[in-house]
C-alpha cells in the first residue's frame, strides 16, 4: 500500500516536472515542451487551448492582416528560413525596407522583452505592433477588426475561442498563443546533457567547452535559451555616422546606448545574416568579430574582449553552434488553410 502511494506520488511528480510536456489548457490541449526547455509560464488571461492556437496560426500566416493583402507575419518570420527572413533587413508592404534585421520568433514565448530594444513585453504585447507599423503591414486596429469581421470563418472562430466577434485583443492573444507553440529544443546539446555521450561530435564538444570557457559566450548566451534576455553593447554598427541607439531609446539610460537584446542561439544556423543590422553574413564572421573583441566604444560590455582563438578553435565554436543547437525536431510548421 505504502509503496503504491510512493510510486503514484513519484509518477505524479514526474508528470509535473520530469517529462517533456505539460497539460496547460482547459480543453486538454497539450503544450509540447521539448527536451531541454523549461515549462513555459503562460499569462493567466491567455491560457492555451487547441482552438486558440489554431486560430493564431491562421492569423499568423494570413496576408489579409496587411493593407494590400501582401504581407503576413510569416513574410518576415518564415518557418522555412529559421522563422526569420534570410535577408539583412525586413521588407514590408509596398516593398518598404526597415532598418533592423528580422529576429527569429522561435522560443519567443519564453521571452519577457520583445524586439531588439525590448520595447514590447511578452508575445501578446508584441503582436499588434507590426500590423500597425506603416512600413510593415500598415492597418489601423479599427480597419483590421472591421476587415476580419467580414470574414465569416474568423467571426465563427473568435466566437468559439473568445465568445466575441473579432477584436484586436483577441487577435493579439491568439497570435501570442500560437507563437508559444513554436519551440526548438531536444537539440544534440540537450541530448548530450541528458547523458547521450555520442550526441555531439568531437569538434562540437570542443566547441562547447570553448563556448562555456575560453570564448566566454555563455556569459550572455547561457542555456537553456542561449540568451540571458538582457541588453548588451557588443559594438555592432557603432562606427556608423548615426548608429542605432538600441535599448537607450527605451530606457533613456546612457549606459544602454548601442545595447541590443541578446538573441537566442537555438537554430542559429538557419537565421543568417546575423546581428540587429544583419551586418555579419556567416557564423564564421560572427566568431571573427568576437575574436577581435567587438568594436571598441565607451559602452562596450565588459564581457567582450579579444579572445585569441586559434583557427581550429574558431572552427570548433562554429561547429558547436551549428551542430549542437540545431534540433532534429525543427518546428517546420506549414501554412494552414485560411478561413473564408
Ligand atoms: C515587414 C517585416 C515584418 C513583419 C510583417 C512582421 N515582423 Fe516581426 N519583426 C520584424 C523586425 C524587423 C523585428 C525587429 C524589430 C525591432 O527590434 O525593432 C521583428 C520583431 C518581432 C518579434 C520580437 C522577437 C524578439 O526576439 O525580440 C516578434 C515576436 C515578432 N516580430 C512577431 C511578429 C508577428 C506576430 C507578426 C505579425 C503580426 C510580425 N512579427 C510581422 C519584421 C517583421
Ligand atoms: C556581453 C554579452 C555577450 C557575449 C559575451 C556574447 N554575445 Fe553574442 N550577442 C550578444 C548581443 C547583445 C547580440 C546582439 C548584438 C546586436 O545585434 O547588435 C549578440 C549576437 C550574437 C549572434 C547573432 C544572433 C542573431 O540572431 O543575429 C551570434 C551568432 C552570437 N551573438 C554568438 C556569440 C558567440 C559565439 C559568443 C562567444 C564568442 C558570444 N555571442 C558572446 C551578447 C553577447
């Protein structure tokens, strides 16, 4: 009897903490959390349900969320391009090009700060930004709500999920819920950490030791997310005539000038080019950049300094990032059928 109780308690504890998925939602939707990622905190006012995630997926892939029906979230955060866009900058409506590179949205459901400068909080707080941005999707919220309310499929889905017609609040929540399911974990690094010795090649293991040691990368890109969620100045673009001030625009703190949010390195092989301005084309270029000690400037982070890596060490570091942080379960989500 006693043993049975202990056994059941242990099973319960395991199901809550140990196994790589958790049931969060009230309609039995299972939020699949891959190996190596922690349980995600989901806002109380936006619980995940299967119907909501499905609705969010449709909205995410729907170009009708832009004024001329040409641009969707997926245009700039494309599952086939690491959920980024493969280009230096992002191209929005009427071919307009913005000044910053499009980050991946993989694992962004874990992030408090959104955008390179952290000007939005949580994925739900971010989603309406690009829709209203005149060079991205260019619709006012009134126009958007009116437009989507004319599409019967959306009207029905919003009734089902939120008990209301289409609202901008519902749009943000549904898209946020979908983004919370776009996850990458169970990478060779995670498997290695679980004890699977042969998950990483010798070169990747050497690269991992450098990443956490001599090359000092983990000071800002530590696991499980390979970002600290914070802002740092590593000097990218600082030599320009009018450098992007980054986090400073939000915080107004002098020390934040030229600081940008540390990006995740999961699936990093797929999201070239790199940095907030897309100025580094390859991971080899990135490692060369850090090896030089970044670009000197008064706000340069203390953790950035010349590394004196050998050619072999540089190559190993790149191998660790490419091989160790690319998941065999990459979230290759296809565009769904859109409602009429
Ligand atoms: C025209 C291209 C474009 C479109 C369309 C677009 N985005 Fe973005 N997205 C960007 C760029 C560029 C940034 C970074 C901007 C910045 O930091 O100032 C960004 C940032 C983000 C971030 C923050 C990620 C992070 O790590 O900080 C999220 C999340 C996101 N977009 C989701 C969306 C969603 C959802 C949509 C659709 C409603 C969308 N985006 C539409 C280009 C685009
Ligand atoms: C002081 C904190 C810090 C340290 C240390 C650091 N990084 Fe970064 N990393 C950042 C920040 C901040 C950015 C974004 C900078 C920007 O866009 O201007 C970044 C960007 C990157 C990018 C580009 C990601 C993308 O999506 O564009 C890669 C790759 C990268 N770092 C790898 C590394 C490697 C490898 C090391 C060790 C050699 C390292 N980082 C050390 C903070 C750091």
